[in-house]
C-alpha cells in the first residue's frame, strides 16, 4: 500500500467553461519548430478519447476530450491569464451544470498542452450530445500538494488522492517506487512547454515528428493516456536533464507536423536519483486505470 500525505490538502469547487476555436502558438523551448505561425484549436473533440492512437490524425492539434478553462460569473470569453491547471488534478470529478443526473459526471485527465492554463476532461459519450458552447462546469478540485509518505524524494504533480489506489504502484525495497509504463524514452527527446503567462515545467513535448526517431524508439503504437518513463529527466525543481533522474508522464496531445513537434506529456512523478523504478507494462494507460475514454464499460 502506498501511503499519502493528504491531511492538509485543500478541496475546492472551481467553475470552468468550454474553449471555443482559438489560435495556438508554437511551444517555447529549444525544440525543432520550423514554422512560427499560429494554428487553430477547438476545445470540443467528439471522436478522440483516452486510449486512441496518438499518431495518424488529420488535424494539426488534438487533445482527447473537452478542454475547459477557468470562468467567472457572467464571463463569456476564455481567459488565458487564469491558470485552471494550477488548482485541478488528474482524476478530479467534473459536473456538467445543465445536467440533473449524477451519472453525467466527467473526470479531469490532464492539463492542456495547447491552451494555457486549461484542463482536459473526459465525459461519457452520451454527454457530448448535451453540451453547447456556452456550457458551464464545476470541478471538484483537490490533489495539489500531495506527497508520498514513504518516498519523500519523489515529487508528485496533479493527482487526485483517489487515483493512487488504481495505478498499480508498488514498493521495491525501502526507497524505490515501482511504476508501470508502456514505453521508455530518453530525456534528450523532450523539451518543456513554455507559456508566456505561466511556467509549468510538468508539461513537456516530444521534440520531433521524425519517423526514424519514432521507429528507433518503438513508439509507433503509443496512445493517449499511456504512461511513459522519461529517463534522465528531473522536474523536481524545474525542467532539468540529469543523469539518473526519472520522470513519469502521461501522453495527452497529438503531434503537430506543421511545427515538427511531437506528442505532449503531463509529468506526474519525478525524482533525481533513481528512486522511481519504471517497469514495462503495455496496459499502463490512464483510461484503463480510471475506466474512462475507450475503456468505459459502455462507451
């Protein structure tokens, strides 16, 4: 059993609204972005879910589900200066305000790599027919500041406490945390996502769409929601490539060929000296753990 330090966690109800069509700028950092033009992005994706392949979509930028941002009462336009991702965590419950049935709850699946401060939400398929552009949501926000009692050197980012019991984490010896992952990828393939408004070192991106690199790493079949181990990357104090460090990420955004930028990732665990022991498990996907996306019993 993994023991959590959750005594002083703050719980909030946070209002959010759907992102309509917006222009997205290339990520910052030292990636090989060949074009600097902005690209369109819509926060309402009908047919892409957690568990779907990351590669092969015709659109330029894809994130699986709905992207929502913080809203104030009466506010009609999204405000990138407000960082909803700083208070919400993966696994937080989301309520569609226009619906009366509690069965229409959704769940936060990650911070958006496309929209500054936004979060991505997965709902059951039938809910998508009920959602309009003016829709409002309540998010039960908790999980920021969580810690692992038995692994003080492992940093945890943006996870709801209820998620931990589902992740198949195990203890290896006294000081190592075993985490299932689908793939192992070196840190040299990643760069941090940089927003002008925010510094969020737990958002990063695979820095190329080069097919040769993808084939060499054996990641052709990678899916939205897959857990990956990024070796020699520490996010415990910023975004740093350090020998022996390990970070665990969840794949959450498709590649962007126009910018020669690969898929986007949310970092959820990180350490500097090998306290995390990633173990190969092809079923290590957020959708399977939470029974969401393509893994819902009655999708």
